[in-house]
C-alpha cells in the first residue's frame, strides 16, 4: 500500500469517526444517567373477587412516600438513541373492604379489611428519534414497557354474617408496547427545560390496561458533567385481569429531584 493510499485511508477513517461522534444538539447529551426520587401521595383503588365476595376498596389515599427512580439516555450518532426509565412502588396497603358478588348462583355480601403490601414495578425502554439541531429538539420514541403488580397480605372480615380471615396473594406481570414524546430546550450552556409524555396500552392476554405518564422539569449543571434536576411527574395506571375481572387503579403525582451525570 503506497504512502498516498495510506494517507487517504487514514483521512477517511478520521472523517468517519468525526461524523459518528460529532457534537449533538445543545439540548441533548451524548449519554447521561439520572438518579433520584419523586415524592407523591398515592391514590389507589382495587376491585376483585376474594373469599369474602367481590371487594371494592374505593379510592384509598395512602400516606406521602418517596419512591426511587432511575433514568438513562444514550445517543447513537447525533439524533437517535435509547431512553430508559424505572421506578418501584413498594408500600403497605390497608384499605377497608366492602362489596357483593354471586358465586355458584348464591348471593354473597361482606366487609372487612385488607392488611397487605402493594408492589408495583414499571420499566420503560424506548428507541428515540430527535428532530432539530439547535436549542430546541423534539423527540418521538417507540419501545416496550414491563410492569408487575403484586398485592400480598391477609384479608379479614364478615361474609354473610360469618367472621373469618385468609391469606391473599395476587401477582401479575406483562410486557406492552410503548410510545414516547419529548421536548428539550437549552436556555444556556448550564440550564435546560424539558417536557416528556408516554403512553402504554396492553390489550389481550391475562392482564390488560394502560399506563400514562408525563413530566416537566428544569436542569441546572453545577459542573459540565454533573447537574441537578427538578421535575413534576404525573402517572396514571389502570390494570385489569380478565380471569376474575380484578381492577387496579393507581395515581402517582408529585415533585421529583435527581442528580444527573452526563458524559
């Protein structure tokens, strides 16, 4: 290989490398990880058949809680990449129970209490396309979400005038398609604002339902690599199990804060 050919080959590699790793838009990072939590007062309702008949907790307002949350973004090239988001709700759930149902042709009525723990895991992974190259960019993403809900504990109460108690353990999980929308605006080198929205809808299978979420926030970078994020988050979750018509509804709204590391 001649010196000229080698020089052309090396220049081509450098050009390709520069193209692949050119700086993204000012509103985007090459890669980042955000670790934090959001503070919320959960609103929960549950309906379903148990040994005590058809129960309906109504809307149960739980105590304020702080839920851990992790987010990550990775660009592949300058305008496409992956977004990841995960959080968990894992708290005690003690609503009053009341309701009625019909089992084997016999009308049953009852009331009581459920002393349990509710666990809810939600993880989203989307491939995102960003449109724009200046201080404003708009994104659309498609991917998949994994969610798991578990209610485990002891139900106690009165069924047709007879007192009793029994263990209660219900758990379901599923994957569902995910759609995301996003907007980013670079106010300056150190400050950004953003808005995100996501929708998950699952039809068919043993568990169906939908999960909608949204957030607005501001980022301030203390150093070029480390920033703090203030955000307001809203999530609405509705899951249904076809086998017994059980319905779980959860609403999680509140402020959030993160430490963001960008690379």
